[in-house]
């Protein structure tokens, strides 16, 4: 098997895996779009290898492999920025929700409505009503 055939086969496997992950809702479409575009781009370059040589000449890069590495670096940088933005938004949402829960609990405590999960009532071991110990 030639190197191009191996890379095309590997790209098809990656694309199929991405589709499976999207169908099982383990990855969202907006995150998978970059990887799908990259996989399709790799397949196109492997099917028409002269395209990479032409693009390298057009951009002014000496060898096509240097162009591939430069494009890969830019893509990975973009993915890192995209994930950092998503993580920052999730952290902000988590902090906001924690603050809202704290305010609701404070309001419930002030109103005298106790949350059974945060303030459990002690249960005696014998199953009867709890009596205070004389001490």
C-alpha cells in the first residue's frame, strides 16, 4: 500500500469516527467541523498530490511539507483558542450558577424553609423519636 493510500484510509477512518461521535452526541458539530474539514482536506491533497506543490509555490514556501506543517500549526492554534473560549464560557456559567444557588439557599434559610438535603434531620438508631440526652 502506498503512503497516499494509507493516509486516505486513515482519514476515512477518522471521518467515520467523527460521524459516530456526533451521532452518539459525544462531540458537538461546531467542534467536529474543524476536524471534518481537515480530514477532507487531507484526502483532497492525497488524491491530488500536485495540489500541495502548487499551493506551496503560490504561497512561496520551498517544500510542500513545510506548508503542511505551517497549516497544521495554524489549525492547532485555532483549535486551542476555540477550546479556551469554550472553557472560559463554561467556567463563567458554572460560577454564575453556583452564586445563584447560594443566593437561593440564603433566601430559603431566611424564610425558614430548610432544604432537607443541606440540613438533614438526625435519625436515631432505634427508629423512635429522638429524645435529648440529660447530661
